[in-house]
């Protein structure tokens, strides 16, 4: 991870650690950099031939598409990014309030040089972030992210030259801002086209988290025939994710049961993740979704390489369930970025995280919450079974996660006494094939995360407390 950009973009509190000046500089760099790449590539978009598809488009100007979520600060960052891009000679196409997956889709299908999504995903409204996508709709490569950071810090060196400042576009080379609401509408049409079955007769609850999905998800489900019961669809700039969506799913659980719905789906602020609720009010998380759809793919001969890609945070019970039905699995570091990289490298078709980031590689380049809910509906309609029955063979083991704030993460992690304690508990759980231990450093905080899974909640809790207590006593820092 870089100085500003983490695994999921440049994220921080608006006007504190992430400012409009940062956004302007990101826009300035992207507009100039992709213009320079075009100039050096004879006017072609990086990675392929460019065809002029828009009236009045200048094939030598880079084209960048921008979307945003419903946070109050998203407008500020949108305008700052646009200002930077057009000042550098790029045309900025604005999709306005939309989902991260829609920006990824339009970037890829409409031949944009790159895409930008303004969002802090599941974070509270006062945070925000800038996600940069490459021309294929995937996460931007680390080398380009490094150049953006270098420019922000004032010591950019690229193309064999040092730049104290980037040149401004002049006269007719100055870029323009183009309304591109049509892009969001085309994405909605794409999702509808993936509907294999009619949802007529199904009562579906949607928790839109007062975020990006409020103007997309209900329209898709209604078009496919479902009776839609949507909640948290009135964003006001400060209520995104507030007691709503996939991070506060209790509201949807009660809503599904009270209204006798067939199923419910909860999205986060930018709708790149989805959690489900069955007709009984039980949560089906990302692990459950990977199990249900991975098994569905295997039964139909569609699970290429017979591998589902997970992260190290997936539940022990998921792996036991996969073992029982003969499905292989891979484990990556935490972050859908790493899941996607593994899937691309090894040709896997499905992967994701416990948190609900699920990637269906045939249909998308990033986690897509609305697509995920459509795919779960497909299994329910095809197998003519409720979600509770589809998830029933999967036993999720109780899990305890304790975060310990420390003075030195590396020292705490490598300490011989800590490692001995971890080994002792691991050996006990492995001997009975009843759980596992994961102790890792946080990528963003001075914290060691201690996670234990076991057959009982008590065993998971006491084992995690044993390890966390030792780390806290030897290396703990004040909160």
C-alpha cells in the first residue's frame, strides 16, 4: 500500500486527511498522464485501438468517467476532480450518483482511458474516498498509483523526465465536462439482461443503505417482475450507511420477517458488496453466497478449474463444506483486489470475501452487490428452493475477532512467546479438526487482529482472549 492509496483507494475524512486539493491533483495527473500516453501512442487509447464514438469527441483527448455515492462531500470531490482533468486536457464524463460496479462496467465497455469512483464504501458519511480504475474496469496498477502519489508530493518522475508541475492545456486543448447519465442507464439495462428467470410472484426486500444502489437496485428487480420492498432509499448526504445496509443488517432481518418476504438483500454505500437474508430472517454472508453459487456452478459443470477464491478471513466451516462436495479453494490476503488478481492469474470464475464482495468474473471485473443478489435469485428460481434450504448444508463456525492496539505491530507479531501461544491453540484446534487461528497486522491501523474460530462460541472467545491478552500485556498501547 502507498502513502495515500490503500487497497481500496485514497480514503479518509473529508477535508481532514482527504481534501479537495488532493482530488484536484488526482484529476490533474490523470488528465495529463493519459493524454501523454495517447500522444506517445499515436492518439490511441492505452491498451488498444480507439474509435471515435461520440459526436465531437477528439481522439487525442483522454476520456475519463466519474461516478459518486450520496455523501455530501462527494459533490466537492467530483467538481475538484473534473477541474483537474479538464485543466490537463481530458474530457470528464460524469455519471453522477451511481454504483462502483457501474463505473467499472462503463469504463470497460465504453473505451474510457480510466474511471474514478468517489466513495468511502461502508464508512460513515464524513469519510470519503477516490477509487481509480484502469481501462479494463479493474483496480489501477500499483505503478500508476505510485505516480499519482509522487505528483501529490511534488516529486514526479516519469517518461524519463522530472516534473515540478504539470503543463496546463491551452486553447482548444482544454477539456470539457460531459453529462453521462446514459452510462448508468445502460448499466441498469445490462443487469436486467442478465436476468435468466422472471421474479414474478417473489417478494424481495432491498436495503439500499441510503447509498448508490437506491436509484439502481429497485428498478432492476421491478423490471424482472419482483414485488419490491425497498428501505433506506432517501439519501440526504449524511445518512449513508447510518443504521442501514450490509453493515447494519439487523433492520433488514426484521423487515423481511415482519413483511413475510421471500428474501432480502443489503448493499453498502457504493453497492459493491451484498449480504442476504433468508425468509426466516437469517443472514447469509459472503461465505454463504460463495458456497451456494460455487456449488451451483459445479453442479452445472461451470466451475472452471474447480476453484473458489476466498480470503484468509473466510470461515473454517466454508472450507469443510467445500471439502465435502469436492470443491477446491484458494486463500488470498484480505481485500477484493487480491481476490481479483488471483482470479485473473489462475482463470477462476468466482471469488470473494466474507463481507459480501463477490466477483463473478464472467460478468464483472469488481465486486458487484446488485449482480450478486441477481445471481442468488437465479439459484433460488432454478432450484425452486428458498434461500434457507440452499444455505442449510453450510455450518458456520463461531468466530471471535479481537483488535489489540499495539506500539509496534511487527514486534508484537513476531514475539516468540506470542507465537508459542498461537501454536499451542492452533495445535489443539487442528487435533480435533474443529477450528483455526488467524493473527495478522492491520494494514491501516497500529492494531493486531486476533481471530479464532471453534465449534463453540465459548472456545472461540476464550482462545482469542488468551492470545489477545498476552499481546496486550506485552505490547499494548493506550487507546
